[in-house]
């Protein structure tokens, strides 16, 4: 037995972004949706790793490192700066 929590279909906007730094190359898909409290789903096209992220979330470098298997703090810092410009600033919202 299971209880369905949600089952929705929606048209979404997907933004494909690629960039290269001195340390790494990244290719991301950012899926903007009305679900998940306004947080887009960010998918690394190279690894398949994904996370729901807002501009506030990418400031947490350890979270970025875990989410996308980034080995160095410097690399995570570069990704943080890059993503802060592309993800929505949601402020503090109660999620659950």
C-alpha cells in the first residue's frame, strides 16, 4: 500500500547553462517549476547529480560539494558565485 502525495504535470522552463573555469567545466540544466517552494531543480549534465537550490542554498559551499561531488572549496566557491546570479532569491520561507 502507498499513499500518493502528488501527481502533477506542468510545462516548465529549462535553462541549459555551460561554463568553464580554470579548474573545471560544468554543464547544468536548471528546471524552473511551480513545485518545491519555488526552488529550481539543478541537474549536472555530466554526472546526473541534482539538487533543489535557491540563491541562498548555493552560499553553503559544503552543500554544493556534497550535491555535485566537487573536490575543492575553491571550485565550490566559483560555482556558488556563478549560480547565485542564475537562481532565484527566495528569502526565508517555511517549507513544510
